[in-house]
């Protein structure tokens, strides 16, 4: 294989780029690692790869949970974290232009310096990349009010298989010329091209958020509260749910003020300028009417952050419990806690421990299914449990992924949601941009029959 600019041959370094944060298995054989430094490096790799039929795995910060950035044997891992930095913040147009390797928190900080706000806020915001967010259409804690990454991307620069550089979208506030290719690339998980520049849409900075925290002795009461919050004329900027397992794990990590015997905790925020105090007081009343057993309402931003502290350490707390599959399903909001209860029953029957936490405000929860990493049968039970959770979610009119993407780990379940005809249509669209099928093979879509 050709030696590329940016190629790294050190086996210890390569090993760190072989995997992401999922439980997907890295390749047993060798692969080539290229850490792109500029657009020319990306063009070189994709030109050579198509000419020689070499698979390419586009890769950012490797914070994904679905196995979408794991190396493939004999392929090229094309890491674009070197294409970083915010080159432009335009406070009149309300946009920022940045490289795909820009850490999401850095983009948010650059926007804030101009009194602006980049809303997407994945839990991994401190280390995930904007390019990875674009690839998976990432969401986060504030989706209930602000939506997902796709709602805040105006345009892209993308390198296609074969090395052609294209631009999609616009820099202007409006524009309807041609098809929405930007929307097609956002969420495509590296299967259509490699993003090398992002034009992000920014909003005026919101007010510092205030928080209300409520505990519930039943999931039914929590469900009533979630529905009431969704019906409020001034929707919260955040509404997060933790189940009993998650609460116990957090309290084992440290005393974050959660009662050990409650069934659920809801954390709700408002960032509505001039109305945060009024909003969280009203949310508190809604939570109480729905059946909350305890309510705490912040008086200032510092207290608001203190109430949020337990939510921010959930992932760390659950990691301390053992190996886990961190999954991602989304259902109609009114059926959210029904999904939790029925999933808990499934997992009990299979002998699998499960924790639920996530974004109650938009119906998107992240079940963590625990298994013994040294016992293949234990992992198989966890996978079987997730398969049944998928069936439950789809039966409720939901989806197999709200923000993590399909990757390699969820590809087996995509057919259940979309059906054969739709998968084939989408594969034909992929072939327009990647005719040789070299981009992230084995991710999202199974091979076309024949």
C-alpha cells in the first residue's frame, strides 16, 4: 500500500485508533492509520483508496458508542482530528466555520465569546468532535428545546470517495437551491463522504439556566410529570430522567443528594431570558401535581449546577459498575416510562442488569446493559436483552437510535425498523456518492444481496 502523508506506523499508537468507546471488537489483522493534517491529506487517501478498492473508516475523537469508527482489517483509518479550529465566527449571519476535528466544547466557547450559542450538547461535549457529531447527528441534554446537530448545520465541505471535494448547503440565512445534501450527509456515519469543514448555525446566548430536581416513588408519576412538562407553553431547555439503578450508582460514587429509595429522578431546566425563576417555579408545581415526593428548585446558577452534578456523573458512576453496552432508543414521550418498566422486566428474565438514564424531554433513553467481559454467554444475554428492548421500542412507534447512530453494533436491527425495500433504496443512494463501497463498509447497512 502507498505510504501516505500523515501515516503513522507505530503499533502502540495504532492500537489506540483501532477502537471507539463501544464494545465493538477491533480487527485481528493489520490496518493503516492516517492522521490527516489538511484537506490535501484527505483527498490523497480517498483518491488512492477508491483506485485500489481499499476500505476507509473515517474517524474523529473516537467517542462513539455504536462501533462506527472501529478499524477494519486491511483498511485505512482516516482520522481527521488534525483538521481542527474555528476559522470564522460571524455574529451578523449567526454562523461559525470550523474543522471536523474541533472539540464541540471549543466551538461552544468560540460562539460564547461573541455572545452566541451553539446548542448541541452531547454528554461527551468536552472531548467529542464536531465532525463526529455531524456523522451521527448527535443530540444531548438540551434537545427538548433546541433539537439535534442537523438543526444547527447550514453547510459542509465533504470529500467523496475518489477524492472529489464538494460543498453542500450555504452560509446565508436562507437558501433553497437544489436538494438538501447537507441534511443527507448529517447522520450518514461516514458512509457517503468525509466531512472536512462545517458551517454551524448559532443562536443568541440564552440566560444562565436554573434547575428544578424532583424525585418520584413510581415511574407512572414520573411519566405524568414528563407529559405535563411537554405541554407547558414554555418548554424546558432540559428534562433528564434517572432510574433507580442509575440513582444508586451515582450515590455510591458520592453523595449527590438523591434518596436511595426512589424510583426515578427528573432534572428540569429553563434558560428563557428574563423568566428562568418563574419557569422553574412553575415546573416545580407541575412536578408536584404529577406526584413528585420531593422537589428542590435552584435560586441561582451555582445552585442550579449543584443540582445537576449527579446527572453529570452518571456515565462515570455506571462505568464503575462493570462492562456495559450503552444503547440508545427513542419512543413517543408518553410511553417513555412504559419502555423502562417493560425493559426492566425483560432484563430480569434474562438475568441482565440494566440502568436507564437519558433525555426524558424528547423520549430518548440510554439503557446500559451490564455483562461479564470474560464470559461470552453473559454478553450474549445482554445482546439478547437489547434485541428485545429494540422490539419493545419499535412496537411503541419508536426507533433503534435517537442520537448514537447505527454503526456496526446496531446494523443487525436496522432492517427491523426500515424494512428491506427502504434499506435497498438507501444503499442505492450511498452508491451515488461511493460507487465502490469503500466508505465505512459494514456500518449501518448490510451488503446488497447479489
